C-alpha cells in the first residue's frame, strides 16, 4: 500500500482541500516560486502515536526537494492537490529524493524506515493567507514500537506555508483575538471571586450569571482555531526566491480512499528543520 507525507492547504481557520466552487485559482506566482530553486533540503522528524508515553519517534529523515517535474513514467503516490478536487491549485508534482532514511529505536536496537517513490507539490488558493507543502512516499513495511504502529498506508504530513506578509497579518489577528479572550477569562475569574466573597444569594446568582456570560463570550472567540498560527520561532524559510515560510510543526495522519471521500486518521505529529539548499542540481 502507499503512504504519503502531506502538508495541508491551510486557510485559517480551516484546513482542507475542499473549496466551494471550481472558479478558485492558484496563488499568483506560486509556480514561479517553486521553480526558483533547483534543490532545497529539509530534515524531518515524525512522532507516531497519540499517547506521549508510547510514541514512536522517527529521526534522521533527510529529504532533497527538486523543482524538476516527476516524469509520467515514474511510479509515485497520488497527491491530494493535483489528484484532488481542485488540481488547478497545485504547483505540479515534483521530484523528491530521500537522502537519508529515518530511524527509530525499539527493543532490538536501531531500525531504519524506508520511504520510496518520493514526490512533492505545493498547494495554495489565491488570496488565502497560507498554503501547504505536500510530500508523498510509498512505505511497504510495518513499523512498531510499544503501542505505536506505522502500518503500510497513505499518510499525510501537513506543514502550512506562509508569505511573511500573510503570516504577519495572521499573527496580528491571533494576538487581537487572544487578548480579547483573556479579558473574558479575567472577568470570569473576577466574578467567581466576588461570588465566593458574598453571602447574599441574589448577588451570588448575579455574579454566577456574569461569570457564565464571560465564558460564553470567550468560547465565541474560537481561540483554538488560532493555535495553528505560528510564532516567529516556529517557522522555517523555504529557501525559495520569495519570502515563503514553513510552519515547523505539522500533523501526520493516514487516509484511505480518494481525496474527495474517505476517512482521515490522526497518527501523530511531524517536525521540519532546515537543511541546506543549492541553486542547481
């Protein structure tokens, strides 16, 4: 079976490849930016498993991203952009080389993790603040450590991609929302303290109502949706002839069926670090 490493299109506050109509267009200049560097490398770490105490950490995976299109004769996984419901948003499938296999430690010692038939694409909707980097591989073996298992399957690893201007706008929106949300938390705590300090049942009821109203306003801010917006310490320059930035933490999940249907299963997290880049192969 095939396994994919994917970075989802991210248009805060929603991830996904599904958009309302077919008239949406690719981000202006995306293909030019993707083709601006012949090669760029990246180090990847995977944490497979939801429970922290039983995760399988795969270290040492080194990838080399080439701007060369994948040949039609090459066997590679289907990609969520070019093979999804809106292929016009994809930069096209590009060549991806595994420079060094990843590895993890189990009871038998150090075990390698092989990823085959690598390819990648970038997917970005025009006017969206963020897009995504998508990498695909075939994995033909099952790997297990404690309770965590990486089975042969299709896997997605999502890394949002930003421009510096788009990230600044998103960070400003995040700060505004979080600051406002904190005022409601403070108000709730103040009302609870007042409720405990009074013996008047009518005032207790009033303060309880005010605390409840403050928390209702807090939940209306949808704070969780802004957690995906990274700080300046959580981004990585992509090394393209543009100001594109990659969020260093992504999600790893599997997918069965086509890209328009089927279920996603969360497998864990993915982390990216900068390698080296070169202007030509």
